[in-house]
């Protein structure tokens, strides 16, 4: 992103919404379509699983689920981040149940032991009889790559390199210091709604006056401007017209996360990154949602609030001011998403027209349909 905003930022127009309607009912309730999404999208695209600040030290690891598969994300002894299927090569036992720190990963069943680079280093009672070779039983590795400090995995055998996929964003967020940031808190939300409704809700603010009165007071819904309006990366900014940040008090709750110009200190940037990342960048913090579909009618959402590491030791660091504001706003969103899900399952539901201010949800639908048809 340049240091000054240019005319390429524009208000949402109706070019992309003329005749566009919301998705048909089957996309929100069908187990068959959900299975197709897991195969065509979450098993074959780069999916966000975390941030490098979660595994800073050699021996740190965490567990995440992608497309129904449990994965181990680890920082090995050579300072390399790696990803593996959470499956022992002996009898298939799940190795790790939660995050942790260790020099090795040991199976709880028969004590097969792996280094954090995936090598099998211990296999009790196996010996070398019958030609057993530990080198042939390393953990099954998964493609892992970093983008601005965020960790992505791709379950495909030969994925398109992440840097090629994310080429349209090259240099755009450099001055936000995203790789340096640290999470002050994570809240997990279990939402009884289809995962696509979460994206569609995030991508427009027509609902803000009625659903988010506190948010609407600080940043009016009708002043949004977008600079990414087609493809896997969508969004833009909204101005902060009252106060200095989106917090309960309206004040900044921490030192700036990046090196901003005067205009950027009064804007919040919102981007959706297909298929499971929502990136909300404020002057003093960054909020990130990971979208984890669980079923056609249930979505787990992992929400982190990230701050500059130097902010944690300052007396003016009040992260709860931002966390409380967005926890309130998130829950308002999840409620209307759940109400949408409840209405969509009705026999009376049929696709409705998008308004001129809903070009981004319409564009998101088009990107989604590229994968599932």
C-alpha cells in the first residue's frame, strides 16, 4: 500500500451488482456441497492457520484442523516452521491434542518419537529385523509458507507457490509491521451459521446502523471505499470520524502498529482473503479472524487481537478497550448470521438482489463459485 491514498480508492458502485443475487439455498445447507468445498477449496488452497508469534521458540508447536484433518504446526530445532499430519506412522494414533513445547513429539500409544522436523527418532521394539528403517517413517509433511508473518498451509501435493498466489498484495501492507505483531488475546466463537455468511456479513456495512450502533457512531457505514473489488482479495477502508480508534472509549489503546501517514491514522482497513482470513487493520492494533467451517450450518471462528511488541510494556497499553469493543461487535454479527441461517433453511427462501453497496459480497460469491460451480 502506498504511503498516500490515490484515486484508485473508490466508493462501492453498482457495476458488479447489477442483476446479482445471493446464493441459492443449497450452498448453505447441503452436505454434498459442504464436502465439495472441503475438497475443492480447503484441501487445495492456501489456508490460514496462525501467526509466527505463536511458535517463536524452537520446540513450540500448535494443533489446527483444516478440511477435517488435524495438523501439527511446529518450530523445529533449525528455526524452520513445519507442518505435519497429526498421525503416527505406526498405528495411526493422533499424536498431539493441544499446543505445547517439546524437543520431540511422542505418540501416546506405543511411544514412537519424532523430531520436530518430522524424522522418526525412536521406535521401541522395532529393531532392524524385517528391514525396518526409521528413515522411511517420517511424519507426513504438509506445504507451509509465510505471508507477512501469517502461517498458511496447503494440503495439495503440488500447490501454486504462495508468493505467486499473493503477488497482487506484494508490498501492500509492508508498513503495518504484520510479522512483528503479537496476540494479546484470542476468543473462539462457535457460530450456528454457514461459513459463507460470515464472509458476506464482513464484506458490507449496510447492516451497521441497525446492528452496530456503537460502530456506526465512530465510522459511518456509507463512507466505505474499496481498492480491491474482484478476485480472492477484497476490501478497502472506512474513515474513523469520531475518536482515534475503534475501542470502547474511542481512544487509541496502544502505540501505533505501523508507520502511517496522517490519513491512515483516521482509517480502518478491512480485507477478506479467500478462503478463510479476515484482516482488520486499525492504527493501534490488527484484528484477524480465522474461519473454520465445521458443517453446512456451523462455523468456528478464531479471533486474535495483535499489537506491536513494544506496546506490551507501555503504561498506555489497554488492549481490553479494543477487545471488548470488537467482542461486542462480533457477537452482534454472529447473531444476525445465525438469524440469516435460520431463514435460509426455510422453504420460503429464494435468492434476493444485492444492493449497489453490496458489490464486495457479490464479488466474493463469484470467487467462491469458481471452485464449486
